[in-house]
C-alpha cells in the first residue's frame, strides 16, 4: 500500500459526486494535502448543465469523479477531463484517486483497492 502523503501544492481539485450530503465532507481530504477544494453536487442531474460542468473543469487542476452515485451523462462529460475516478464517494476513495492522478497511474483503481 502506497503512503498517501502527497502535496497538492495549492492545486485546485474538483470533486464531482451525486451524494449531496458527502460533498462538503470531502473537503478535509483535499485541505490535508494542501489543495484547494471545489465540490460539485451532481445529485440533481438536470441542474448540472454541460456549460456549468465545462466551466468548473476549466478552472481545475485535478478532476475527481465519484462514479457510485452519478448520472451517466455527467460522468461521460467529465470523463473527457477526469484524471481520477473514485469508485465510491468516500474520503479514502477520493484520496487514493488523487494519488493515482499525481502518479500518472490509470484513472480507475484496480479491484483490489475497492473499499466498503
């Protein structure tokens, strides 16, 4: 298991999830690694327009998409830019996804990394 002690050096991380009550809970993960947190609540799919998504992504260094509770259209749009995919909307899932992005590893985690 790689240690997750990376430094984001104030880079902006956009976390897109469909689990509304977890969006702000993910902020400490980014802050802990000296990053700037942006959360996008994609729980109401119809409220997330392509232009909103593109604008958010344009102003972001790393995009993390939590695919456990997200509408397919949004994940497709974001996937063109996403550097990291979290299987679940959890602190560990997001933290590992960013670690993979920084290491240039594949966006998707290996099955062995799956957390409950």
